[in-house]
C-alpha cells in the first residue's frame, strides 16, 4: 500500500503547470496516495485563473493542463472547521495553510509543499514534511 502524502496546491500546481520545481515535487510525490483538504480544488482553480490572467496567450494549454486535475486520484478530506482557525492563529498561518498542516499532523501523513511559511511551520514535526527547499 503506498504511503499517503498531503499535497498542497502550490506543489501540485508546480507539477500540473510544469513550473521549475516540478521535477523535485514529482520525485517527492512518487507513487504515493495523495490527500488534500477539500479547499484544494478551489485553490488549484484559482492558480489556473491567475495564470489565465497573466498569460492569455496560453489559455488553451492552461485549460488543457487544468483538466488533468480531474483525472488524478486525490482524496479530499474535510478538515475540522472549528480547529482550523485555532491552528492558524497558534501557528501564524492562513486558515488555508493551517488546513494542510492539520491534515499533515495526522499519524502517517507527510506534507509536500512549496509554501515556505507552511514548510517552516511543519518543520516542527520534521518527519512529516517534505519541502523542495530541503534539496537546494
């Protein structure tokens, strides 16, 4: 059974949209089972929208790449709404980032992120975070 990895939107967007850190993230994800909070799909959609605004000439390609998300097996897990803002406040994160951290703190789950603040906070539990910054 593959290990489960919490993947945040920054990391998976790097892979989907072929950003410079894509190879590092893809290697970290390997053939793991991916999990994310339920807000994940909205975050990826927002990243796509920003790219569409910045690069209208790449519209067709960006939308084709975005549709790949629908073919990926990513288990979206409901995060505790009462706990997320408390964790965000305690760790000085956004509630969005705290949602990923909340999942990553579940036993047996690791986090892959390109978000430096989230990676630094998660580093308090180093066995639970894989950050591309570790390899630079």
